[in-house]
C-alpha cells in the first residue's frame, strides 16, 4: 500500500458529488442537520443485547425505479445503489450518457448476506441427527434461491450500479473491512491524479442490521452490548455498534470538472494506507504517526474526522495518537453513524468535504471532553481510519 498525492505536474482532484444514505437520513441537508442537532439513531431492542444504527427509511423507487432490480438485490446492495444514484445526482451527471460511459467505478464491499431461515433449518436438522450422506448438499441445492448466490458476490454492488445507473467505465471492487474503503479512495485518486482517468464514482455500502454479521463479530467480542455510549466513552464497555449506510463520491480532475461547469465541494489531496502488525502495544499508534508524516504539510485551520470503532485495544491506541495532535479538533463518525466497516472511510471523506464546503465543522457529540468545539472555518480536514482488527488509512481533504 502506498501513498498518493497531487505532485507537481499531476492534476488536482476535486470532489464534485456526494451521496449519503445513513441512519441519520438521506442526502446532504438531512445528514448535516442531524449532525448539527447532535442526533443519534440507535436500536438497542431489535437485536438485543446488541446496539445497531438502523438505516433511515428511503423511497427506493427514487433511485432504483424497477421493482425487479430492487427484488434481486440484498439490502446492502440496495443501500449502495441508492447512495451511488444520489452522488451522481449531486455531481449533475445522472443520465449523462457521455460521461457515464467513461466514468470509472471503485467500490468497497463486504461479503453477501446469508439466508438465515435455510441456515437455521440445516443446523436444527444437524442437531437432531438428521444428517444422512449428501444431506447438506441436498438441502443447499433445494432450499437456496438462485439469486442468493448473486447477492453474495461482492462485485455485484458495482454490477447493480452499472445496470441501474448506466455507469459503464472500468470497475474495481475491494474487500477487507475498513481498509478496503481507504484503498478504494486511494486507487481512485491515483488514477485521476496521474491522468489515467478523468472521473470516478467511489464509495461503499453496509447493512448493519444483520443477525449473521452480529454473530460473526460476537465471536471476536467486538459488538457493543446493552447500552449506547459515544465512541470515546466505551473503554470499560468496549465494542462497535454496527451501522447501515451508503456513502459514494464523484471524484474528477479539476480540468474535467471545469470543462462541464461543475463546482467542487472540496479537493482530495492525498490518501495513504498501511497494515500495522499490531503485535506490541503502541504498534498501531506508531503506524498512524507514520501515515500522518506522509501527508503534505498541513497549513491553515485543520480538524480530524475519524472512523474510530469503539473496539479495543484499537480505539485506545488511536486516542494515544490523537493526543499528540490535540490542536486539531476531532470528530468520531462512529458515535453518530455507527460502525459501517468498508463504508466508514468514504463516509469520513464525504463528511469532510461537506464540512469544508459549508465552512464549518459539525459540533462535537462526546461526553468525555476529547472532542472540542471549533469556531474557525476549517480549510483542511484529515480523515483517519483504523480498522477494529487490521488496516490503517488516512486522507487529506482541503477547501478549494
């Protein structure tokens, strides 16, 4: 994993479109208003004892008009396809076949969703001893609907975006939890900055309202249980609250944007990523410090938006790193949106661009005092992403 920056002779990369569908609402105004009001949307009953941030209901027909398309997607794909449509709308290129025919797509996605009723039936039969030779194959062949296999392919999110929105350029899908989002942003930026691409749709989606995921993460004792608390207040009650969200951005070269009269939210200057071994205490904090040193010189009024998870020991290590940069006001997206895995890093960049375009950092939502008010107009925001288990990323987003 390497760093990417706009160097002399390389093109400036603008963020010209943002699409958000989250637990706080749909679109930029709804999410910005919720952040300003310090609103948090959590469900601690539906999946008890686990806490989740459920998606705010959306009218799918607005971005996915065909019911057949909606039916063949699982929830995470519907969320992502919807958010991608919002980003294309935001950039003013929805339905523009000339641009859509060449726009690159870089997606961060996890694995597909399970058919819980089939899984439960198989396990119950096994427990009762009904496991004759060939039993499992027979049940899987007869019980699983064919579309489930498509719903479990990570690159089908990109496929559905292509089908529904007519995005026909190159396509790449990254897997690997949080760092997949950082690499998706890094590759998209690299291609545009080097002149290989003019415009890209990049982002991810996540459905946190999944019993199979909650079981998976419970095996590692990662889930937040029983009661909600801000990310920084979870040290003695550690864990992440999974969140449902789609976050997509349109990145394009300054020249391409200007040629079509597009206005930027902000510019994406640099994305760096790494993979700390995390063998000894302090390893992750040291890696974050190394990534920080690779970012271009930070001048003007800066802030940090982090995807800190609330899981330990990663969150304490990140807090140690943040303590060395206490002059930068911090905001943790996990408090308001929950932890959205692959989507957390693109979500952070989207919020950074939105804050820069609106000339203000949204207020702190933290009971510990780590997050402080920022009255100055930010000119630079560093987005930090440290995985709950592996992977670190960092980006510099700047005002235009």
